[in-house]
C-alpha cells in the first residue's frame, strides 16, 4: 500500500499574512521517487509572492516581539500538540515526497516535535548579562533582543525536523519568519505551517512561500526588511546566499555540505563500530550532511572490519518507504541516483574495488524508482572524488591507516568540517582525536543524529553559525550594550575641553 496525499493540501498554495492563497498561476509536478509516478501539482511562487511574505512578516514583528517569551512559548506548545496528533500523517507524507522509510520518517517527526519541547524551555530562562566590577554609579547591561524578519530556507532530505529546528527558535526569540522549503518537499512544510494556522498564530508571524528557488530565494534574501537568513543546503547554495545577503549586510546562518570521516582504531569494538558505520552511512539512503562519508580503519583490523561492513550492507532491505520492514528507500530522484552510479563507475575504472552493492537493484523494487544498492568501496586514493566530494548517497568508501593520528591528519585535509566519528576503547586516544579533528561535531563510539542540546555547527566550507543549544538561540538575537551613569554629580573626567 502507499500513503495518500491529504486532500486539498497541495491546493493550499502559499501562506501569507495568515491566509492561504490557493493555487493560481504557474504550477509544477511533484514525483514520488520510489515509483516515479506524479504526486501532486504545486504552486510555483513568484517575486511578488516573496515580497508580500516579507512585508507581512515586517508588519507583524512589533506585535509578536511585544508578547514576551512566555506567551510565545504557550502558542508554540499548542503547535507541538497538533503535530503530535498529525505525526503518522506527516511521516507518511515525507515517505511519498522524498522516499524516507517509515521508521525513519516517524523518528524524524519525533525530533521535529522535540524541538518545541527543548526551545520552549528557554522562554523564561534565557538571560542577558550585567557587567560586574564597574565604578560605583555605573552599569553596563548586555541586552538580548530579536533581530526581526528571518528567512528560513530548508532542504528536502529532512523536510520536517529542519523546518521546526529553524522556526521554533526564530519565533521563540521574538522574530517573525518567511519559510521557503525545498521545491521537492513543499507538502511536508505546508502541513506543518497548517498546524501553526490552526492554533491561531497571529497573521504575518509565520509565512510560507513554495516553489523552485531562483527568483524567490534571491528576492527573500535581498529584501531590505530581511535581517537574518538561515539556510540548510549545499555549499554552493550557501555561497549564493552570502552573495545575495551582502547587498543588505544581512546576517547568514549556514549549515552546508559535509564529508564526515569515520575513524576506527585497532582496539575498537568492531561489531559495534561496523553496525554504527552502516547506520551512519545508509540512514536516509546516505542523504544526510552528517552521514559517515569515508572510513579510516587501522590496518591491523581492516580486513575483519571490511568483511563486517560487507555482510551488514548486503543484509539491508531496500524498497519503497511505505513497504513494511524496509531499511533503506530510494534516493531523492533518478538524477541523484544516476550521479551516484557515475561516481562509483568512475572509481571502479580507476582501480577501486566494490565489495558490496555497486548497482541499482533489480526485480525487487519499482522499475522507475530512484533506488541504488548499499555500496562499499575499497582501494581508493585520497584524491578520489569519492573521498573528496560529498556523495550524498548510499556509498561507503573505506581506506586503511596505520593509526588514529594518521586518520585524523588525512580526515582534516578535506574542505568540509561538519561531523566526524571515532571508535576506540582508549579514552586518551579518543580525546586526542576529538581535539585534533577540525570538525564542529565529534561522535565517540556512537552516531547521530545531533541533539538539540548540542550546537550543530560546521567548520570551513560546512557553514557559519549553528543550530541547537543556547548558542543557537543567540544566533537569532542582537546583543545590545546599554551603558548608564547613575552617579550624581556625573563623572566628566577626561571630557572636552581638556584644559582646566
């Protein structure tokens, strides 16, 4: 059986100033990546739609800011209750839009709902500072206040959790928002925004514009009322956003590409490390910025570890996400599948050895689906595209090293620096690796996904700023320094004129 698209969802169109626009003008077709069949016709936004959304957010900002954190959190918790009731429905919607297997879709919904619980806890806990040890009669306060209109650009690979991970801290801290989801997964975002509408979010506080990026994205970022832009996407997309944002000196928060190394020491629990590595690589069909994209395994245990990877990878059940018992669904599109297939074939032509997978499955999946087998590749050089470029698909390259120090050195040579994984029983080795890895996240003897208590941020070309924790909230706020002289008489020592 397949999940049905909720009736009327695609016809809602944009959400601007508290109202749904409906379908009007140009549309485009969504395709189910598991079957290749059309799902729905969706509105294609325009520059005018983007401008109207930002203007609505700008008008709503003063009133939303004035409510205070407690009242904003009360509304957000009501949204979370609506999402909880719609958990199964939205999970199945994700499965149809981007292929995620049901178990992973439900897990993502749990994370999306948990973002409300975590961030709303700061409603009466987030504080500024007062500087101590100043001369008597003087004060200096560091005051936190919202930045204003925020544009949130979200990806297709986690169409629910990335939406709430952005919207909840943006809104809790008093900002208003225009959400532009990926054109590949607009229905999941539409259903989430519908929950905001149902609880009576004030008009203009949350706005939604759907359709392919291009003109819409540039208009949203360049609009003179936009004060912050948060993007989860590719590094190339991040560079374009930075160019657009420079026009108005707009703050940008970027979670971009990743190339997470998995380092397996000779003393690691190999069975645990192998299963963790398979999960980190093939979760969401490898379409994750924190996916384990390359393995550095100690030469002493490499043969045994590779065999475990091969056995586990071959045991994974691949099929449509709506089919019970599947471990991995399709890639997002046949184009994405073809790109992955080409990378593997080029590596094979240069001497790499494919020890598991390496092709599209046949006979067990819909013929027009974007499926590719879980694949393990060995015999690669450090300059291979499979080692240097983000694969974003179910392909796991394995390299051999003498020890963890060599692995850290080789892992650091790439352009990305988001997540990394280390497997060892030696606490000293683990700590040395954690401090040596130039990555924003290090997982030791475990895998992701990241927790909202952590600060999900990348180094180098993996991004700017981050999400999660108190630091993620502060990224959406201005810090204002307020100096005050309460002394009488006032201290004017050192002021002009300088002569007595």
